[in-house]
C-alpha cells in the first residue's frame, strides 16, 4: 500500500508540475464536442438527441489521447526498468499509475461534461445519469487503456497503434454509457445500465492491472 | 554468508546466441568486472543477474539454495541494486525528490541526504533534474543505490559521464560496500580502481551461431 | 544445449506430409460442397435462391471464431510454454482469420439486403463480429510494429488473449440480446433445426474451409520459418563481420 501511495503521489506531482497535460485533455474534449453543432447544424432538438453519444465519444477519445504517455515517459528515461526491479508488486504500481491517470484526465472530463451538456441542449433529466455514467465508465477507460499503453512500448508509431488496439475494447463502455443516458431521458429505468457499467469497472479493475503488468514485463525483457 | 553464482549460462537475444556455458561465482566482499567488445553480452549478463530476463539455459543461484533467482523475483529484487544505462531522473523533480522516491519504494528508513552527500551532489539537492548535466544525473542514479543498502550491486558502465572526482567517490562507495560484505558486478570500459577484483572476459564465451537447419 | 531451431525440422517434415492432403481435401470438399450447395439442394420456401449464400456465410463465420480461438490458444501456448512454433502459428493464423471474418461480414451484408432490406444493422451479433475483425487487424498491426520480432510476438499475444473475451460474446449474442440475426440452428441442444438437404452442403463447405485453413496455415508457417532463418543468417553475418573487425584491431581478449 505504501508503494501505491508513493507512486500515485509522484505521478500526481509530475502531472501538476508538468502542468499542461490535464488542461490539454479538457481542451480537446471541449473542442471536439463544440465541432458537432457546426457539423450537424445548430437545431436544438437534433443536438439534444445526439448529446449523450457525442459527449461519450469525445470523452473516450480525450481519455485515449493522453494514454500514450502513461508508461512511455517512464519507459524512455529508464524509470520503468528500475520500477520493475523493486521488491514491490508491479500490479499495484500499475494500479497507482492508472489512478493518477484517471485523476488527471477522467475527473476533469466529468467536471467539464455538464457545461458541454448545456451547450448541446441535453434535457435536465439527463444530467445526473450522464455524470454517474461517466463516473463509472471513465475509470474503466483508463484501466483498459493501460493495457494498450503497455503493449505499444517501443513500437513504431505507437500513438496510432494505440487507438487501433484500444478503441474496439472501449465499445462496451460506450454502449452502456450512452444507453444509460438515453434510458434516463426517455423516462425508463436506467439502473441496470449503470449496474452494467459498474460490473465492467469491477471486471477491468480485477483484470487490467494484471494484464498490463505482464505486458510491461514483456516490454522490458526484450 | 550469502554467495551469488551462475552455472552453464546461455542467452539468446535478438535472434542469436549471445554467449553460452558461462559461469561465475561471487563471495561476500568480492567484485567482478565484465569486459568484452560491444555486443558481447555484458549488459545482457547484468540483466540476467538482476532477474530482469531469464537465461536460455543454466541457472543463477543465491547461496546454495536450489531455487534460481527468478523463482522468487521480489526476494531477489530486494537484495539487488541495478544501475542501467538510463538514469531515470525526472526533469521536474529535485535531486532529493528523485532519490527519495526510489528509496521509499524499498524501505521507510533510508539515508537520502547521506547518499547525496557521499557522491558530492549535496549542493544540488534542491535543483530540478532538468538542469543537471549527464554526469550529475548519473550521480543521482548512484545515490539511489546508496540510500538503501542491498547486498548485490549490478552496475552497467557506472562510470559513464563521471569526472575523476565522481569516479573516486564511486570507488570509495564500492569499497565501503564490499567491506560490509556486499558484492559488486560491474561492466566497464574505464578502469575503476577496484582492489583485487576478478575479471570475466565475455569474448571467451562468444559462440559460433549454431548451424541453422 | 537447447536448440531453438530443432523443432522446425520436425515440423517441416510433418508439414511436407500433411500439406498435399490438406490441399486435396480442400479441393474435394469445395467441389462436392459447391455441387450440393448450388445444384443438389432446394431453394428455401421463404428466402428463395438467396439461401445459398448461407453455404459461404455460415462456414466463414464459424471459421472467423475458430481461427480466433486457435490464435488465442497458440498465443497462450507461446506465452506459457514459450514454444517458438506457437508464435508462428498465431502469426500465420491472424490474416486467414481476418479474411474469413471479412468474408462473413460481406456475405452477411449481401444476404441481409434481400432478407432484412438493409445492408447493415447495428445489432449485437453484427457489431461484435465487426469488433472481432478490428481485433484481428490490431493483432496484425501490433505484431508488425516492432523492430524486434520477439517483442511483437509477445505483445500481440497478450492482446489476442485479452480480445478473446469477445468470442463468447459473439457466440451468445443472439441468445442474450434481441437481434435481427437468427439464433444458431445447427449447433444447438436437441439437434439441428435444419433439413438434411441443406445440412449436407453446409457441413461439406465447413470441412472445405477447415482444410483450406490447414493448407494455408502450413504454407504461411513455412514461409515464416524461412523468414526467421534469413533473419538469423543476417545476424550471423553482422556478428562475424563485427568479430573480424575486432580481431583485426586487436581488441579481443
């Protein structure tokens, strides 16, 4: 547990001092969403209809953009090699890094989402569901993304490759995230969709640190 | 007392056999220097000793236990310090923060200030890593292994980028470590002034690639 | 010593024996399967002649799942037992599986147009098969993304195992969700719900696809083995040149 806190606080400290990363993720999120009224036209009812999907897709892309650096910075400067050679559980180290990633990218997205929902005329009954769905879904995105980020270490054109690997695996989160909001808007019970998102989160929480850790070991052994 | 030895080691990297039938043995206080041309497998051997990679054949053992070091990696990582080519110094963290992070992962009790002082970078303690020269970064990396004691030091070209004073400080640290019963394996082109060390010439173990069938 | 290339000799010898048989079986089953499928089976009373697309579509979809399962099994073998041939088998299977998946998607689309009145619907079965196709592409991209072939093998093997969660989802998608796609009618409890005159060409075509897979797999694996030998020879050239340099410069020893 002390290694979890040590790594988490170091990564948060790094993110804080390097500054711009979180801001850029949120800026990308906002700009990507703002493009849609230009693309599909400013009619309020059309925007309201697609708001949930647009916000989810933009959040998913924004979360993915910052993933490339999740392990890459540590891989390049040799920290990852030293980290693996410490008498700590690597899965816990991965979990700490993913937590830091979510706190610096996922959480700002959730905070920015209501503003964008207003811009897209999302009806008021959808807000609470949207926020809860994002709160349950974005940690899964960071966790699944960690696998991709670990697999591409040392690859040519890692960033493009990462999107090819990770986006198909994001689809279940997207499906349940959007259908929860749609159900909420239509006045249907949305609890089952949120439960499915929670289930996905538990499954990824159990599996992803383990898979990422073994991918990291493979990356360092070649 | 612990000992560290390997028998019949062979390693296959990047599609070829780097070395085979290699053996070494270290007793407490011993030092082993690895020599050989580029590509002869000095770094590979150190990574094998660290438990980062597994040998194709042969086994590396701690003391006389039957288990190889990779059977319980965390146990081996805990008694080993490895210094590779990259210094792992974060540009936005200060020297003290860089060293403290690694020390805290190993033990709650550590002597970060003492380690920094021993390598002569105490005046830089509050300077962020981005302002350091290559030699100063290397000293930060070496301070990491002084801050928390470990039985075995594996040093891959530790003297790279170091000036004369820093090399002397490193040699003092190694001598102190050995006097306390520690073991050292180092690969180096430069002459580290180590007293009565053994030398392993890796060029003796380079083999003709086995005929492909 | 352990000889990394010892296995391929045995494998190549075995492949020499199997390959002509696999080729012959492919030919035989294709010809008989197509005869039964196109001439000796009835048109469907609802679907008419378009039902014959089934004899390509269904075996292709089976192969899409079969190849992924085989690939994941090979990847698991490669990661756990470090068998060098398993890496090659997985790598050789991926493009074949991707082609079968694409074939299933395209024939499904062609069949869907007259039957459902649309080329594509976003239902669970179609979407999950599309994801399977992306997983194949991701596997191949990752496999080729590294200068060190070994690293590509290992990284993509982990991806293939993670992606395996999709396989049961595809299989049971028609049972778990209400989809336009019909549920399984051949492999189901209580015997197949399909008439023997249609089952015969279906089974024949499935066998033809299996034999084809085996045939192409062997060809591709031998190609990969040859490529590895070339790589090793190049490494040896570099090493020898390097050593000659060092000896000339008097640096060795």
